[in-house]
C-alpha cells in the first residue's frame, strides 16, 4: 500500500514542493479518478498520483478544451490502475500490485518484524535507515515541529518505509510520492535526535506491521481539541481514532479501508498541536491510529541497542526480538546508557556476526585518564579500532568513564573484538583510562572510581538477567585471565571482586511472571536498625537507646548464618562495631562492651558478607541471656529494614523489641482497589498495598498510562475510563531511584451507563443542504455535539431531543456523528450514521479569497442564490455580523483584534430564517499593533467621572489616555487597560488612547469625541467674568522697588508678586477672602502661612482638597484641560520649576480667555504641561 503524501507547510525559507503548496491540483488529482463501468479496484489498492502523473495534472489544470480534459482523465485513470503500489520500472502494465493479494502471503509479510537497516531509494541507491535516510525524511517532512511530533514522525516514517520495502517489495520515491527525502535541506539536529530516541521503532497491531499513512492535514486547527475546522485538501484523509480499538478504528481513504494494515492517517499539523499541548509521541500516534496499536522495537546492527522503547506515556511496547515474552514492563533495573548517536559514533563498515552472550570480560582502553569529554574519548577509541586496527567498528560492547557514565559500543547481540579467539558469547566492557601501574604509553596509572565500579556492576546485573547469566568469578573475568596481556591493569583487576559484588547486589528483574511481579532487588546485603522509641524500658538498663548485640542473616533452612562484616551509622550510635559477629552479650556485666546503643534519631547499618535472598531470615539480637531471669534487660523499639544499595529500603518490622527474627521479602505491590474481576462505572478509584521502598505507582489500562500517584501508603488515584468493556489494569511500583521494582495486574469490567442515539435524520437517508438533527440520550447527558466527517456542526444543551440544524455546503455521503457529554464535560456516549446531502441553495465567499493575507480591517462579500436574503459572517465560530444587502454582494466590514490564521464562515439564511447554505475560507490576518476604545463610546454623553477601557494587540503593554491633548493618566497591561479620570470642565472633549510597546514607543492610537456634562457645582460665569476683569486690571500692589506693576497691560515683566496679585483679584471680585484661604489650608493639614505665602503653597492645598472643600472654601473647581484652553476667569497655577516657574514658589495667573493670562504681569500662557492645574469659579 502506498500513500498520496503531502507535507505540512514549511517555514518561509524552505524550498516549496508542488504537492505541499498546490492543494487545488492535489484535490483534483484524487477527485477526477473514477473506475469505468465493469472495472474492479484490486483489493488493497491505493489511488495515488505519481511523479509523472503530477505533470499530467498540471496540464489538466491548464487545459481549456473539454475533450482534451476527458482524454487526460482517461489517461490518468489508466496510469493509476497500472502503477499503484510499485514504480513503473518495477511492474509491467499487466501485473497487479502486491498489496492487492490480500491473504496468507500478505499477512506473512506483515508479520515479518525482521531487521530493517537498509532501504533502496530511487536515484540515491541503498541507504542506511537509521544513519542516513530517516533524519533527512523527518527534516523534509516536518522540520521545526516539537520534539514529540518529530519522534512520532520518525516512527511513522520508519514503518512506512519498511512496509513499502518488505510488503510491497519496491524502492521508495524520494519525493512526497512516498516520503520527502530530496528537499535540499540538511538533516537537523532535532531530527537526528528524534530518530535516535526512537531507534528501530515501528507501529504494529496484533504483532503485525501497519501502514502508517500520514498527510499534512489542515492548518485551520482548533487549539483546544487539535482537530481541524475544515475538511479541505489532505485533511479529508485524516482519521481521529482516540479511544478506538479493534473494528472501531477508522481506516483512511488513502487505502482500502478493509485492509487490516490500514489503521488510519496522521495529520502532521494536528500532531504538532498535540505535542504543544504536552502529548507524548506514543499518545499522539494512538490518537490517529487507534488505542490498540503498539510501538515495537526491531533488532539489527543499525538499531541503538540501548534506546528505551517506552516513549514515556502509555506502555504498549513490545519487543519482537524476545518472542517468548509479552511483558509490557520495559527493562527493569536497566542502567542509563549513552547511545551511539548521543556520543557521535561512526556507522560501522559492516555487520558483525550474531552471538548469544554468556559471559563478561573487563578491559581498559589505555587512553587519557579522566577525560573532560567522555563522548570524545569514546569516539577516540572507535577511531583507533577502525582506523589503526582496521576493524569494522569499536571492539567493545560498552565503555565506562570515571564518572560512571556508560557508552554503548558494538551492539551487544553482535560479536565484538576484544579477546583474541574468544569473542563469541563474550561481552566486552572497557574502562576509559589506564590502570596498569606505574604507567603505560606514558600515561600514569590511576585507581578506578567507585562510581565506575558501581556502573559496571549494575550493567552486568542488567545484562545477566537479560541473557540468563549467573554472576560468578568464571563468568566475569579480566582480559588477562584469557590471554597474555596486562589488561585491564592491576589496579582495575584488583577490583573485579567489587564489580561482581555490585552486580550480585544490584536489582535485576526483567521477569514477566505475574506470580513474582516487578524487578526489585533479589539479594540484600544491608540490614538497618533505626531507633523508634526508648520504650519498653528494661530493668536496670544502662545502655542509652535501642540495645543491639548482633545483627546477622540466616539461610531459609537455618543451616547457615551470615554475620555482619562492617557497620555504618547515621545519627547517634554508641559502640556500633559491637553489632558485628556472633552474639556475645552474655551477662549484665558485659553489656557496656558487647552491645551497641542506637539512640533517638540514629540508625545502625550492618553489611553482611553474603547477600540474603527472599525467604532467608534477618536476626537482630539484643541479649544472649534470659533477660527475664537476670538483673537487667534491654530497652527500646526499632524499625528493621533491608536494602541492596543503602538507598531503597524495604521495611520488615515497624516497631520490634527483644530478640527478633524476620523473613526477607522482595519489593511488593498489590492492587487493593478495585478488586480483580470487579464491575465498575466509568469513574474508577484505584489503590494498592505496597512495600515501603515504593515511592510512586503508575496506573495503566490496556497498556495506556492513566496517571500516577506518589501519595503512599495507598497511592490513591481516580480516573474516568471513557469506554466500556473488559479492561486490563496494571499498577507499576517505582522506588526512589525511579526503577520499576514491582507490578500487579487485574481485570475489571467497565459498565456502559450512558446511551445516545441519533433519531433524525435516519441512517442512509437523502437530504437537501439543510438538515435537522435530533437525538435521544440517557439522563446523565447534558449536551450533544453533532459532527460531519469529524467537522463540528455545533452543539446543543437543549434536551430531551437535542435539536440542531445545519446547512451543508458540500454534497455527497456524509459521516454523521453525535457525541454526548455529561455535566462534567466528559464525552460518555457516541452514535454514528451516514446520510447523503444533495444540491440546494448556494453561497460563495468572493472576498477575501481563500488563503489570502489581510490587514486587520477586512471587507467581506459573498455571492448567493436568490433564496438567500441574509448572510452572516463568522471567524472561528464567532459571529462578526451580518448583511442583507444582496445587491452589493452582502458586504460587511470587520476589524480583527487577533492575528494569525482565521477560519471564516458565511451562513446564508432564507426568508424563514433558516440556514440554507454555508461557505468557508481560511485567511491570515497580518500582525499589526492596534488599540481601540471600548469605553466610553464615540459620540456619547458622559458625566465628569469617565471610565476608560480599550481592546489592544498583544504587543501593547501600556495605554495613555488624553483629553484635548491633556494627559489623564496611564494604565499598565491588563485585559482592557482600565482607567478612571475626572473631566470637570463640560463640553465636547476629544479623547485619545495612545498604545505603547515594551520599548516605550507609541505603536497605535485611537480617538473618539464625547460630550462632558456639568457635574458638582456648575460654572459661575458671572464670577468668572468678575475675576477675569479684576485679574487684568492694574492694582496698587507694587514691586520691591516701588515701580509700576505692569507695562501697558500686556507683555510686561514679573515683579515676583504673582500670588499676591491673584489673591487681591480674588478678594476684589468677591470670590474668596484671606480667611477662606486659611480654612482651605486647615482642611488639608497645611499651615495658613504656607498657603498664604506662595503660589506653590496654594496649588498644593487646592490639589489636595476634595471637590467639596475647594468649592466651599475658595469657590473653585479643578478641571482637567490644557492650560492654553483655560477660559476667562480661570486660575492657572504652576508647580515649582514647571515650564520656567520659580523653583521654590511656582507661579499663578488669571486666564484672560484669549491665550493671555495676568498676575503681576500679563503675557501669553506658558506651554501646556501636566505640572500645571486649572481652577474655574463655581456656584
């Protein structure tokens, strides 16, 4: 089976491909193909245009002669029938594609999960799948996508290539005819990482490979559901199979839907949306190919042997190289291994022979010690082996540095090159560095670090469990034990026993037997005694805390004792070494020297010479005498625990006292809720009983991870299982290191408590464009959503029949789906049927054009049939407005707030108000800054207190509001930039909103006009006239030198008495007295002197005063306006230093109403400034 492939839209600097950027041709190529009467499509055949067919399609689009078109259609059909599934060079015209022969041979090829390391690509020869082909394909197909999307793409592309190569038996095209390889861009680092982290992984169903179709899909995607809002272009081939299994999985129309290999098609744009929403690769793949697909890891020399097939979210992983097991637990106890791709290994020159590992050899590389870059050191060793020795690859299977990092070398299932004539079955592990004293090759010898020894032990334990190797001296040797060499160096050779001990003590596991689930440690050398209480108090006890005579282990049959060889402590423990050896606390007199005392907060850890196994016993002796018949008795209670690594502890006894014997147990986990074989509702509560070393439990249903709990001891968890039926439940227990140590499985039956049935239209019925829907549902369903071909038609909460109507634009067979949601918003029931939609009313958007780029202001127009009287326009299901002007093509103008791709819909209504036709286009609104008033509205009448708000683009961080160019204040970033300001001077005011970006630049402006009503005290026009008259009349106030106050009434000079003059004018006009000024000062907490002495003092008092105090004391009201617009009789006061005013005393004047103002001299009003205040007389 082959696919008609397209790529998602590449970035702007990418080289475009015809298939990805010519959707009309693509749609035409699929729509024009029809079988002639009497012809039959071969089973499994997929109709996919090829490279030469694309050229024919271009001619077809350009053709104007109808007969020429018909001939091309006939030719295209003939080409498709002949060539589907193979290249023309490979298959004669009279043969049928291999995938059409559905049957036993077909199934045998699908089940062949063999090595897949090379692939033939037309024009490029044979390429290495992992090292050369896939990273280039992932780059060309989906460059720039999130990592989890790239990983899903890598798995799908690998499976596609294997299917074409091995099931169809043909080479791959390097174009989107199959998978894009020749896009001209080099493979990106992200693509290489995705291929590396999914090395060898393909998709299977019931143990057989599937054909993982994938297409670009629509770019018009709902960001909440990641599903497309339209069905145009390649989106028609996309399938949404979340939660579906078995026969319910929807196949893609790219191939024969009855073929078991056809499990649907992935949308590349949709997968990117899911990855951005936090979905992992396997969950993304399940969303398109069904919940019962599995990620299967193939074997082969090109496959990274140490990549983890568990993609991190949902289990469902199988390994065909181990056909005897079907365990989904992954590799238990597996150490962290740096893969070949991660350290930059070269590709091998050829494949080494296969072998079955059965022993280990330890080496050293005799290279620089403690390399700062371990990856570079690993590459250096490989270069020596390949360049100097002429070998096909690095000879070792693993390399370990002093930090304990493990580097994968030659694949472990392939014979290495590290022990002459003894490489078969021999796993080579080499330590990076030089360990032969005193030096070799000029490199001084060092001691191996404990971290490297532990890493080697854990690696050997893991591989020993995997290949059933018993860790003995005969199975773990140094190189020198097998030939004439000093390798691995004396310093490292001396530590072979330590490596073996670490290998024996480290948890292995790997068993899939349900009777012994999990992979926790099987051997324990450490016993911990931790103080719990000083009670019970022993008689005549002189030892502080819990008294310990001896800690030792005992075989299950009681025939062998294993005594402590060493001790360590935390907290306060006296005489800890007394716990070593046999019990010797034989009397009260010897206690001070023969026992240890574990005090409050302390713990004593004894390490045995021989590890204990499950079923063995732990013995803790407090006294080796009959305490009940002696003059003394030990005190205290303690917790007893065992461990393989001194990190993860399994508690055997919570609070024990006296001489104690306990049985050694492995890590354990048992599901306690729900019970096995229980029947449940959709909402299921889970709980477990777990050993004390377990710190996290993952819960899975049918291999799909539902979630985790870290809340011990019960690890309670709740999950809504959407689909009813028998479900396999698994609990996985992890220790503090994140290692899987125990599992348990049960089976439950989830009841189907919710029902939904489409009652109208009926299945397979025929309709005009307008279709009415109804459904019957169970009582728990509160909302029903209707879909056609996975495109939402809308939803309704109006039960009980959940009526909804929709006008279809496209005709033909439509797949209708109803989804029922409960009150919590969970989808709990689904019903489906097919209907046929015929011709009806027509509607076509003629402006803007589909795919066009537009400014924020967009003019809409639509052409409609005569029965349409109104057209409503929507963007992303949000109504923009409607038009009834049919003569002008139903025009509507709308200004968009948000930029980007917008799904535009036009709905045509008939005279009865029914939607009878719909058209949709996709446009892009260009990103440009904007700001727009929402409060107040343009032309409105307002009081003196105005509430301001705007809508603004995302790059706006601050908005400044102005009235007649006078700043009213600013608002920082919120959703609407709210602000409140008082405009006390009535009349028409021009308001302005200025939008600023983060750099402080003005990037957008909006302006409106409002009328401000008079509020508070009304303006006293008579008093204003009097004050204007008195303010402009010369008085007897002189200057310091006794000269005249003014020169000709205009254009004179200041004599430093501005406030004295204005104050005298106020008194003469009858506005206020000196006593009134004193009352103003007292009301705002200022001294009378400070207000009487200067203009600055008066301004501070007037600005501090409330509107009522200023009115009652001075007969004034503060108004917000530019000083240049101050009316006659207004008082203008400048703060100190404002626009040239005195730096201490400020300045004050009486406005003349013509741009001049007077105090101790008359002149033009200073420039507008926010540091000046304007006051007008009021009644």
